[in-house]
C-alpha cells in the first residue's frame, strides 16, 4: 500500500516511490529532446506540451534549457545522456521490463521521461501529467522520486456505445487514452485509440 501522501496515478504503476520533497517547474520550462529525436518523439513532446498546458499554467518550451533551471527531458532509453542513465537506474531494458515499459524520474534537476519505445514514451508523458500539481503562482510542482511501469495486459479496453456523438465521444476517448486504454469497443468492430 502507498502512503496517503503518494501522488495519484491511474492506472496504478507497477513501481512508484516518492518522498516529501517537491521540485517546482516555472511557467516556462524547457522540454529537452535528444538531438536525433524522431518525428514520433517530437509529436509526443508536442502532445505533452499541449495536454499539460491545457490543465496547468505550464508552457513547456521544446528546445534548450536555461542553465541551472529544472527541465523536462523526454527521449528513448537508447539516446544516451540523461535518458541512458535513468534507463540503467530503473532497469529499462528489453530483458528487464515488458513491452511499452517506461520510467519517469523526478529530482531537483527536473524530470526525465524515458522508455524502450515510442508507445512507452507516450505512457511516460501521461504519467508525468498525473504527477504535476498546479501551483497558485504559476507552473507546477512534482514529487521527487520515480515511476517504473509497463502495461500488465497487451489489450486495455474501454467500452461505449455507438450513439455517442462527435465532441463528447472525442473527449471521452481522450480521457481513456490518458488512462492508457488502447482499444475502444462501441460498434461492431474494435478500434485502436
């Protein structure tokens, strides 16, 4: 069982450990990608920026960081630097974690989000959103610690019905995607989300 002070993350990660210390990210915080980031990694970064910007006063700036300021780093485990170091500490390797496995590590330097693959990076970004607590003066704070996770099951369904329409259905499916569901049933055939 987790202590009452543990952050709320859904679904519950396989491993999560946080202390009482928090790191604050300013309103404008750097979101650093590997130099050779693929278009898919860049798209995940833009999705993270847009989603968290919609719920908190946080404007993640994709690019170089300000010296000494906490930053968010997002990249595959094989990208070297912070990503490889975090992957080694959290055992993010094919023989040590399941498909779509990822880690989120938060320290005074900010957050590192890394994974074996792009789907895992997307899960890491979603977990990061759960960890972020909006601050009254702007920006967010995050608990210092880490998450190591991978899906327990390859198919994680959500069920609806065919009568859902446009904007409502889009919002419900977006919410379920944030909860790491990957298959929607609501008509005659399933669809990936």
